[in-house]
C-alpha cells in the first residue's frame, strides 16, 4: 500500500496527457498541461516524506527532531512558479492565435502561412 | 497518520480527473482553482508549508485569473468580429 | 484514439515499473536531507531550512529560475502588446470624449468597495512580513512576492480603474523588477569578490532567530521578493490591459 502515491503520480500524468491529446480548445489544453505538471509535485513529495517526520523548520523546535527532506521541497517551490509563468506565456500565445486565425481549435489549424 | 495521506491522495486523483473531463474552459477555471486548494491541502498534510503557501497564492489566485482574462478577451474579440460582419452585410 | 490508449498503457507500465525501484513512501533513505537538517542551523544561523537550501546551498539554481520568471514576463508583455490594427479600429470606433467612460462600466456595490479597499493595507503589510521573515518561518521571497502582487488586483476589483492604471503601468514597476533581478546578480558578485566563489555567503551571519540572520540569505530574499512582486504585477497588467482599454474608452 505504500506504492499508492507513485500510482497517483502516474495516473495524473496519463490523465493530463489524455486531456492534451483529445482537446478541442487551446485554453482547455493549457489547463490540462497544468494538471500534468502537478503529477511531478506528487512524485517529488512522496519521495521526500518520512513517517512521523515534521516540517523542516526549526523555529522553536530543537534541531534534532525527525524532519522530512528539505531539498525536494526547494525543488518544488521553484517548480510552482515556473508552472505559473509557462501557463501565462501559453495563454498569451493562444490569444494571439485567436486574433490571427479566428479559431481556438487545434484540429482546424492548417499549415503555417507566411 | 497514514490514513490522512491516502484520503487526500484519492481526493487529488478524483479532482484532477474532473478538471480534465470538463470541456468548457470557463467552468474549468473554477475547477482548477479548487484543484489548487486541494493540492495546497495535500502539501500541508505532507509537512511542506513553504510549498503550500506558494501553491495557494499561485494555483488558486493567479492561474484562474489569467485564464478568465484570456477568455474575456477572446469573447470580446469574437463579438467584435461578429459586429463587423453585420456592418459589412448591412 | 486506440493508438493513444495503447501507447498510454505501455507508457504507464514502463513508468510504474521504473518507480518500483524507489524506496516505499515514508522511508526516506538519502543522506542529503538528514545532513542538511542537522547542519544548516549551526552553519548559517537560519531556522527555515527550505529557504536556506533555496538561496544558499542551491542558490545558483534559484538564480536560473528567477531569470526564467523574468524572461517569461518580458515574453508575455511583448506578446500582448497593442497591435497596430487594434489601435486603428479603436480610434475609428470611439466618438465619445474621455469623460464618460467611467459611467459605462458597471459600478461595484458599496460593500465590495469597502471590503476590497479596506483590505489593501493589511495585504501589503502581510506580504512584506512574509518576505522579511523568509529565513525564520515558512515563507520567503517567492510566496511574499506573489502576495504583494495581488494587492493592485483589489484596487481593480473595487472599481477604481483609473487608479489601478496609474499604479501598475508606472515605469517604477519595471525599474523595480530589473533592480530585483540585478540585485541577485550583484550579491553573487559580492560573494565572488569577497569570498572567492560566486554566491558565497559573505555577509555577517547574526544570531539565530533574529530577522537579520543568515547573511546574504536575507538580502537575496528581499531582492527576490521585489522581483517576483513587480514581475507578477506587470504580467497581470498585461493581461488586464486587454480588457481594460475597451472599458476605459466607453465600450459595452
């Protein structure tokens, strides 16, 4: 039963990928990309967790207490900010696409013109 | 408290599936705001307070805001196109 | 569709088979987390280990990530700039003077206005508190910066569109973002000049638990908070400007 978080991470990845592949609207695609990125958070989090451990902040708590891994949390922190910026850039691209091609459907886009 | 961890992970799975299977982007924006909150709760239960703070502000406020603003602009643009077509044909 | 299901099943199988090699959840094995938990408070006099890892032990990675944020804000503002045909069409459509626009937009209710404008002050103070106490309690530059960036949003929600435009399109915001990013680089160079390695912790370390502990960690925290706050304000303004100009000029 301790394999469950890894299975959740795999399921989130696959369902996000399914949403991207069968999407008919660019904004829907961007949101499914955000779900796909959150599968890496679950994976990193479950690698660093320790049963009975507390948060790696030692304000008022003596230094020797059992704590979870801080390195993985530092990785996740920057990852979340990068997710927000990727979504922002992709939404700006989708807006420009709609202005030029008048559609948001990935299937209706023909070959690149220009 | 492993029972709490398993519950929140099941909740995350169900919410993610619901977000992906919603096809309308406007409804999905609300869905991803709720999903951000559930993820922040998961980070909190897994003893990661820094990450939970970051996820709450970005995943529940900034992300749905940008999505809704993009959708507003797209809808405004479609209405303008429709008005221009009507003016041309009239 | 069948092709996707087949390849997803194969991918899922290989992924799960690879993940079986990891230790089961809850039995973290690696040495680095334990070493850092024991050592970081004595070495750097900070109590928040995650911030210390972010800005000191792995400070170079955070520098790269901050520049990812910087470049994507630049990219977003460039992509959402006013195109030439948009400006022409708006000059053709508008015939009203600039005095009637505020009456066209729907006014928010009094309760909304009181609540949002009353909360702007506490939100700014809370964001600054979160940035300044990054090395003591959970928080830091990124979290506090994004909290600070949502304060102008409350002004927008309160209906004061002209004030919002004045706050966020000022050149000071762009200067603040550049100063934050450049400040991080400059602190790294100070580490190079005074300590022999880029981003080495060369400032006075202070006492554990005080707000000026951690040396360069506190300084980098402030620079990052400034940069993230200004960057997100610019990004949100670029998105809001798409809908704002039409409302300010007497649109529907």
